[in-house]
C-alpha cells in the first residue's frame, strides 16, 4: 500500500476577512467553557491515582510472591505499563489539567515524573511546551528533530553510516527501536538536568530520580538472581519505551508539516497538524487521553473526562469553518506512521540502491 506525503502547509496561508478564524476560535472557547469542560474533575483523578497505586502495589506484591521465577518478566511488563500510565498522569499535571493551582500541579507532576517514572519533569515541560507552541513546525518542534529516526527528508539526507542504514528502513524498525526509547528518555532527561545549572529545583528532581533508581533497581537485584534481574529491567524498560512511543507517535507523525517561515492562526496550526484516534473509552484508557489530540492541543488544560464531549463541539466547529479534522483508528494510524517514516527514509538511500545497480555490483 502506498502512502502520500504529508501535506506541506503554504508559507502564506489564506486569511479570512477580518481574521474570522481567530474570532470563531474565541467563540469556540466560550462554548467549551460554558459547557463546563474546563472545570477540574477531582473525582476522576482521585480514582485514577488510587487505581494506579493499587496496580503498583499489586505488581510489587507479585514480584515478592513469585520469587526466583522467570514469570517475573510478566511483572516487569506490568511495571512498564504502570509507569507509562503514571507518565500520562504527570503529563496532564504539566498542563494544569488535574489540580486548580499551577504550583500544586507542578508538585504533583514532579513527584510522579521524577519520583515514580524516573524522568525529569522540568526537562519534559520545556520540551513539551515547545512542541505545543509549534507542532510539526520545522526548526521549532523538538518532536520532529532527528534522534536516530528522521522525521524530515532534509534530516534523512544527512544520515551517514549505520544511521543511514537505519534511516532507510526506519518505518519497519520503528517499533523495535521504541524498545530503547525508555532508556533514551531516562538518560536524556538526567543529562539535561545535570548539565543545566539554570533550572530551578533541579537538585530536587535529580534527588528524586536517584532515590527512585536506588529503590527500583536495588529491589530488583535484591529479589532476583543477577541474570534474571537484568532481564527484568530490560523487559520493563522495553515495555515502557514501546508503550510511550506507541501512544505519542500516532498523534502528529504523517500529518501536515509547517515550514519554518509559515505564519498560521492558532486553530489551523493545531488542528491541521494533529490526528485523533477513534475507539472511545477503551482507547482513551489505553492512551491516557492522547487519542483526543486535537482537543488536547486546542485546550491543553482540559481534564481527560471532558475530551470526548469537546471532540463533538470542536469537530462541528471545524466543519463549519472548512478546517480539515483528521481522525482514524489506532491500527490505521500506525500504518500511516510506518509508511510516512519509510517514505522519509528514502532520502537517505544511496542513489545506486536500485535492482539494476545491485545486480551489476555482483559482477
């Protein structure tokens, strides 16, 4: 199956008379607010945190009861899932979606991200804020910067050596590479906080991460034989990386790319570069609300339980304003992402990598 290139947004997009799109977004915001979709949902988040605490406690209990058994790898996978769900909650706290106070959200997010997941909260905040401000914009969005995988043809063309080999096959290698994303997230966030002396409270975060490392890794090596302990950590990190990557990748990869010099109104910038994933409550639980990516980008502080209702309002508004609103199912989204990455990866291909040339090389 072939995949078309993601649409490049024109440098000078068409403007509505009197900046009508901007004024209609203001009306959309009022509708969302009047519907009560931005108010805090404490009952939901208290329940969610209780469920996650029970899941974490159950996993730890399972580890203790299983003892010296390779069934511990099931507990490792469960731990990877729990840590990912906690990361989703920390992500929502970073957007002020959980608690009323910004400082309270930051305290919660820092405790969850650094103390439970083991990733710097302030590093994530800085990176993710840049992404929200300019999704899929060349030179602005850190999520499309090259990092083993190239998301832009101009980056793929620069790939050399083993990286070029990976880039040429990066769509097919996407999920296998995600198995290492957990390690990458841990190391990048720690390195950034350790080297950036300007970050307020960085020693608190580094202290929480260090304490979490000692507790988690120490417990694993105390409970399990050496080889099994390494296998346990490998599985936990792989599941965490794949789950995180598989939840964030469908939202923007393969959507419109915004050129460096392009100027766009807020509504089009967020909607044209985002993709929703259908599937209702099960998919929302699986992806931590990231399946409603359009609504999340338009209203980042919106609590997870309100996103489904907001989708109905936003979709109708986009139809009225002739703004394309993209949604698809989860499997289809992965096919789109893989196809897009493979197409970008062609830019790293040796011009002589064709059947005729390869046959000549054998002679």
